C-alpha cells in the first residue's frame, strides 16, 4: 500500500460573512460561506490529481488549504504520513520547500518591481543563504527547464507574454525542488497554442523530476491530458472521483454529465443542440439537508432532496466513487442525453419521471 | 567567467566588478528615465525647473555659510543685499534690478532669492516629516489590521485619531494651531506638520491594503518567504512609488499653506525673508508697485508648478512597466501589452 | 446569383494601425468579410490576432488616435461607416449595430439598476422610431401616430438629461417602459424578471449579467449584433446556457451576428461561416462545416490539432512551434511563414491570395490565404 504524499481528511473551511451593525446588535448568529465542506482525498507520489469544478465549487480554496495558505476550520492534512495541520512558524517555512504553488494570475502573482532573477530565486532565498552569483546561475538553469532563454535574467515580468509569465511562475515554484506542485488554473490565461506547449512541459517535467501534481482547473481538456485521476467538485464537496478516462468517458454523477455535456465541441452538428440544465451555482451559506445538486439535477427524486448522498464507491466500477443516490440506475446515461436536439427532443426531465 | 586566483586578488576583482556593475546598473534606468522625459514635455519642464530651483536654493543657502567659515565674512550670492535699503525705491524691473525694487529700495530679485531656501526647505522638510510619521503609522494601520488582535486595536485607534484631524479643512486647522501657539516660524512649522500627517496615514493605509492582497504577496508567502521579508521586499518596495509621487506633488501644497499662515501674520516674522510675508507686506502696493507682489507670489506659483508637473510624471518614471513598455492600448482585455516580448520557446 | 440580398455588413480591405510611442502595431491588415442578413459569421483568433480591434472598429468604437484606419471601407447597410461625421456615429449604434462585450460587469453601469439600464436602451429606440430623435435609417413605414408609441418632445429632452427614471416619480413613462423591459428580460429567459428589476449589476451572477447585456443589445432591434467573446468569462455550464439562449434567439429574432471568440468549439456551435484571423490577417474564410473538416490554411489546421483532446499516454500534444508575433513585428509576406511547415521562399514576401468576397455574395466559397492550401490536407 503506497502512502499518499498528500492526504486530506474531512477538511472543512468556512468563511464568516460580513455582518451589518444591525445584525451584530440584534445578536443574530454569524453566517458562514461553506467553501469546503468535508472533503477527503489523497494524492499519490508521481501522479497528477485533477480537480475540476466551476466557480463556487471550492476547488481553489481546497488547493490553498493543502498549500497551508488557509487555516482549515476542521479536518486534518497529512504530508508523507505526517500531520501538518498545525504546522506554523519556522517549521512551516521550512516545510514549504516540499510543496509549491503555481498561481492562476500570471500578471498579479509576479511582483512587477522585481526582476526575473529576483522573482524566480525568491523561494531559494527564503530557504537558504545564497550569494548573488550562485542565485543567478541557479535561476538560469531553472529558466532552461521551462524553455525560457537564459538572457532574460534582468528583465521585468511585464516584458513577457502570458505564456512567458506562466513559465516564470513555474520556474519559481520549481526552484526549491518541491515534491508536490499545486497548479491553480495554469492555462486559463493562455491561448490554445501556448496551452499545448505548457501542458507538454508539465507532463515532461513530472516524469523527469518525479513530481506529484494537483491540477486545479475548469479546463477539462487540460485535465484529460495531464491527469491520472480526477475529482469533480460542486459546492464544496467532491461529487465524483476516479481515473481520468473513466470519469470523462463514463461519468456517473449527474453534475459531471452536465459539465461534460456543456463543453463546446468543434463539431458543427452541435449547432442544433440545446443545453437544458438551468440554474446558477449559488454560494453555500445554508447547506440544504439533501443533495446540493438537487435543485438543478435532471434525475432528481424525493430522496435526493431529503438525504445528502455520501461519496461512496460504486459497485461494479472499481476505483470510482460518486455521491449520488441513483448512481447505479443512471450511471450509464451518457452526457449527450442532457442535451436536447432534433435527434433527442425530449429533455431528460421528462424521461426520468420514474 | 570566474578567475580562480588567490583570495586577495579575488577580492580586488570583485570590487572592480561590483563597481562596474553599479555603473552599468545605473545606465539602464537612466536611459529609461530620459526616455520618459523626452516623451512627456511637461514633465521635462517640471524636472528642469525643480533642478534649477533646488540648485539655486542650495547655492543661496550654503555659499554664505561656507564663505563665512573660510574667508571670515559671508559672501552673498544675491546681486544685492536683500535687506539693503537704498534710495532706488519704487523702481520697475530693469537691467540693474531684474524684478524691480520695493518701496524701501530693496532689490526684489535678491529678496525672492533669499527667501527661497527657507520656503523650499519648509516644503521638502515638513512634507517629508509628515510622510515618515504618517506613512509609518499608515503602514501599521494597514498591515496589522486583523480585527480582534492587538494590531487590530492599534490600527483602528490610529485611524480614528487621523479621522479627527481630517475632519477639519487643512488650512483652517493649520491656522488655528499656529494662532494658538503664537507667532513665529517654529510654531508655524509645527502647525503645518500636525495638520499634515493624517493624510499620509490614509494614503499609506489604502496602498498597503491594496498591495497586501495582491497575488504576488500570497505567492511569496507560499514560497516560504518570512513575513518580515515580505514586508520589506514586496510591500514597502511597492509602496514607495505612490508615496513618492504624492509627496512630490504635496510639496507645493505645503508651501502654499505655510505661506498663507505667514501671509495672515501668524507665521514667519517680518525680518525673516519668506514669500508669504512678502506677499502680505506688498499687498497694498498692488496698484502702484505691482512687480513687488507679483514677484513674491510668482515665486510661490512657479515652485508649486514645478513640483506638480514633475510629480505628475514621476509615476511614469518610477514604474518599470512604463519605463520600457510604453504601450498602453486601451481596448478590451484580449489585447495584451506587447513590447519587447521575450522569446517563448 | 442575382436576388442575393444586400449584405448587412461589408468590410473591404480594412487595415488599422495603433501608433504608440514605442512603435506601430498593425492590428488589422487588409481584412475583408461580409455578413448577409440572418447569418452568423464567426471570427476566430488567438490573443493578439486583432479580433477585438475588428469588433470595435465596425461601430467606430476605436479611439482614433492611437488607432488609425489606414485603408479600407466598412459598409453597414450600404452606408460607409468610416465616412460618417462624428455626430452621426451614435445614431449607428444601438438600433443599427448592437454590441455584447466580454465582461458584463464592466459593460453594465454599476450605478444604475437593471430596470434603468434596459429602459434606457428601449427609450432610445422608441425615440428614434417615433422620429423625435434622429436616426440613420428612418423607418420605411410612415409613422402611425395612433399606436401610442409617440414620445413627447419634452420627455425626450428630459430623458436625454436624466437617464434614470426615479422610483418615486409616478410617471406614466415608467409604466409604459415597464412592459417592454419585462418582455425583453423574458426574451432572454429570465424567469420572474420583476424580481431583478431593482437590483444593481454587482448583485447579480455573471450569467445573469450577460443575459441582461443581451437583452439591452436586442432591445434596440439592431440589424447587426457584434458579440465580442460574450461567454469567455462565464463558467462552463453557464456558458452553455447563454449559448443555448443565443441559438434560440437566432431562430426567433433573425439578427445577423458577428461572433468573435478564441474558442473553436464555441464558434463551431454558433456560426454559419467562419473567418480565421492571425496577426491581423484573415487567413481563411468559409462555411464552418468545410473549414473545420477540411482546413485549407496551415495555421487553421495546426491550431485545431493543438487543441488538447487526448490522454497523455497517447504522447505529447502536437504543439505549434514558436509564438504569435507581436503586432509591431508582423513578419513580411505571409505572417505565419516563420512557423509554417509548408513555408517556401515566396511566403516571405507575398502574403498569399487576397480573400475578397465578391460583393453581394454570401460566404459560400472556402478561401485560404495560402498558395499551398492544397497541401494542407496532407499535414499529419
């Protein structure tokens, strides 16, 4: 049994809502946004776990929790078997070289006033005392690893395009030779052509350096390419998890099906298709007693509204887990069924009346 | 690149390398600086004026003191003795008296020059002090402001006290304080100082809050950088630019405020050359000897203008983004700034 | 091919530069495209391809310095937009050309409630229809005064000054507008629109804001709708909802749409015809089915290949080499030639055959700005 390199155990993160003075005076109870609500997962050494979801799913918060950038409200985090939930101070700083984050915003995550060698070398400086020359040569090596020319050491971040900045962030994260990289939306600011280059590099680096990745994104194609396993999040919970090809080709949970059905495909026949899952993703302030996807789910039955389905392994599908009461029944319904089109005029709402 | 010589030689080489690096390091921002000046004519005008005014002030202030030490008696830089009465009173500007003379025959140009060091020092000095005090307090109020901690309490108290001062219009407050402290240059300086620091508290706190939540600060934290280092390396470094810009433009306002206090009669005593008192004493000659009032007032105007113009362009000078990439195409976000794009593999 | 309706939009040889201190950016070079009534033309391109410039140029929304229209003509319903005097430009917009932008939080006024923003657009149209306000395209039908849509001049002047209709004003005008506003909100599939009338944009979700943007654009009953990345900022499921909405509206309303996006999938779903933009040049143009199944320009083909749609065990993604050139340094000749596997000597000096759609024809022919388009099919 391999020890997972990162483990999350029933993690919860709630953010207090701002309260008006009137509410304070009348002693109304404090309300919270439940960003992450009872999430447990494992990342194994050398693998990529993809985390997909839309805004409000809690995936970014979960990533930050694992990176120790937020304090969990409840739950435990383990790194290589060791409990790091309460790590703080010097120990925390020292531990940070094991896990680095590549942030979403390539513009904002690089200090515009620092030069490349200062930015990329910063994590090294935080961990050890290094002389300027040595730092610069180490940074030059890192730049090579991410396919940037070594001559840019003295330039400023704004002189790079989006893809270039993303590589700088990656180089910075790799500077302390971490074991785990958390990649928060690494492709969202990039063009398709550049995405391909960056994704290729990420996969190659993983193999060369033996890294483990947590890939947080809403870009399903990127996850398909890079990830080994994928978890789907909705409103603070993991609703489905499994091997990437399994989940993306034979999704069990209705939300996963909806997500996959919603993806635009470069297939002109899709012009007649109509996406029928309505509703918005709310912020979770008052968790409902039942399934969180119930208001929008085309397969909903009474039990879904009353009882919250746990994330459970699905019999007959090894390595898969989904949080749905009707998983066995509707697990095989393909995502295309959620679209109504001339070939499929009946919307699922009417077909699943039973 | 590394010459593996003996340790002594290595030290020498590093020193030479270091100084060479220093010069090279200067050359590039200098070029950028000149480029901004060339692009923005008003800023260049402001910069040139600032330099001229500052140099003149230095000369007017220092030379008499130096010569006093060296020769024994001060050599005045001004063409005439600023307080020297003469019979050439009421003269319009001419070849011998560039700005004319006042009702007592004193040369206006000399008087204006004589007041320059004091007024400029007031402008620089008070503003700098307010910047340091107010900025320091603002930094505390912005950085350690988490509610329900000691820092939070301190932060809120600083803000409320600043708010009390900010409730009064600055000129009115300064006059009131100066009046209650009595006449004199010192009390006037103190009055302006006390009035001014709260603005920097607000300004700094706002900037700190904005910077604190920037992704690059979070990224630094995630990289394992200690909080202290983050404070100095990221927060303060990014703070300097807006503060310096505000400071430069504020110099003019402080100057005017101080001059107004003197004008009203509370500030500098009449025997100390100061533009504000000059305007006040020559006010009644507006019709008969207009050049007297206009010289003093014009000096204030020119100084304030110079610093404002320069301060305005200072932002462009300091921001590394504008030093290089003078491309701001204001369209939708899909058009990213593209200047010297580093090659992507 | 007579009997072809006159195109709603006819862009001919448009070239636009941005002149900024550091250099000149050639945002568009000799771009020609046409839009027939009721059709949807998609423009696909990456960042820096000039697609936003095209979107903003047509209703003359570019700020003229630093932008400079070097050459070309833009005919909207027969009127050359580029020759209109400045004061006539607002007349073009709203009722002639409608626009939907990418980030609705930026394009909706944060200080006004939903009702006021939609009502403003409706009022402008009514003012123009009733003849009180000038319009570029006066209605061919004589105005029917008995229909009660007449707006009094005094109210027109008031509206020009005070766009917001205060709640406390017991105005018959607010009631008269209410019906229209609600109708348009229902048109964009907002259930119970009464509940959102008094909300501010920041109180709404992204999908909702975009629907309101569409409602505002449609309430002007424009002949041409320009959609500049309308769904790029939205979540996947919300994007699918908004795209479905737009498809249904296209069936109902029959406005011509110029749809701009970087997402090949979105364009495939929405457009009838597609134009591919690279570094300011239009490199391919044709019916969407044909372009997607049989691309005739190397860039189009390589772009489609580079979209990640495989697992990593199948090997590395066939990424494009190099990067998109800066618009200040567009390579001479064909802009794609430094990265093109089919490039030959001539590509460095000759930009390839010009894509000129014949006047009056809709885009039925599939054209590519490449001399070697026949060999594109053989690229792996």
